[in-house]
C-alpha cells in the first residue's frame, strides 16, 4: 500500500472505505479489499472516501453486489463507480465542513451515551424502590383491612393444589402419579426487611409451570407462520420481534 490509497471492501460487508495514511504503511491487503491508487492527483483522498460512503454512491455500489452467503463486487464494478468531482479547493472545503459536523455528532453521541447510562441507573433505582415497597404507599398504610401478601400467597397455593387435583381426576399429563409436590419456598435468611403486609414468595410458588424451550428446531426454521423466540429476542424488559424467526 501507499499513502493516499483509498481502500474499499468488495467482499462480505461491501462498500466500507478507508484512506491509507503515512503511518499506515508498509502494509498489504487481501483480495477482499480493492485499492484505488493515483486518485490523489485529481481528488483529495478523504473527499473520495466520503463520496464513496455517501448514500447515492453507496447504493450504487451495493446494487451491483452478487453472491449468496458472501456478497461481493468485482474490480470492474469499482472502476465503473460514478463519483461527484468538484474543484480541488471545493473538495477541501467540503471535507473540512463534513469533519466539523462529524465532530459535533460525536460530541452529541457521547452526551447521549451519558444520558442513557443515567437512565439505566434511574431504571434500576425505580425497580429497587418498587421491590422495597417505597415506590407507592403500601396497603398497610392506606387501609385498615386488606389482603396481606401472606394471605394472597396462601390463596395462590390453595388454588394450585386444587388445580392439580382437578387435573389428576381428569388424568391429564400424568399428574395422577405420586403425591402433590409443594413448590419450593424461598430462603429469606439473607433478604432485607420487607414492608408491613408484604411477604416473599418463590417464582415456583406463584407460577403453575416453569420450563425451557424445546431443542433441535432449526430444521423447521423459515417453513411456517409460527414465531420461534430466540434469546436475542428477549431484551431488557421487553420482547423484540423486529428480527423474527419463523417456524413450522
């Protein structure tokens, strides 16, 4: 490579660009990267790089791509790319303005990152207060008579036992085998104090069924109208199905 060369990826993620600086050489590249050399006689290399990455030109580049798993373009495609060609002095002014605006964007992105970090801490604070009974007044403070957490838990457990007996009588799912198994109670020895009227329950106590998904479904991907939920679909406090895997 030589200083001033403009590089463009032509295989894989095509259209990414870079300019070789003095401190980048000596160096070499493989067949997945095209080298545009000699353009610095007519173009500011950085201007050419920005032109190649502009939406108008980039769409032209990607529109020529071929291949299945690995997209690619040919050197002939690179030779035929159309780029704007203003005067050299205007190129320098355009580059200076682009980099000034990009600096402002970088500053804004950094500020946004700080805001997002603060929001994440605030979210955690809100959830902590909610689980400690500090977010809203408790029923014990608002009412003289109310169903306590312990009473609610006992009602849930009684309904759970009743449902199990009903399923046993119907012979559903082999539930008639053996005795009813009480759900595991939580270990509260290391937990902080809880508000008056609250209790602590295990997830096992308050749910009717806990399981994981089935395996080896990949052979059915993309063959039906069902939705197969993957780990990447389960995001922070929401289900994200923008990238949906269909399944038969």
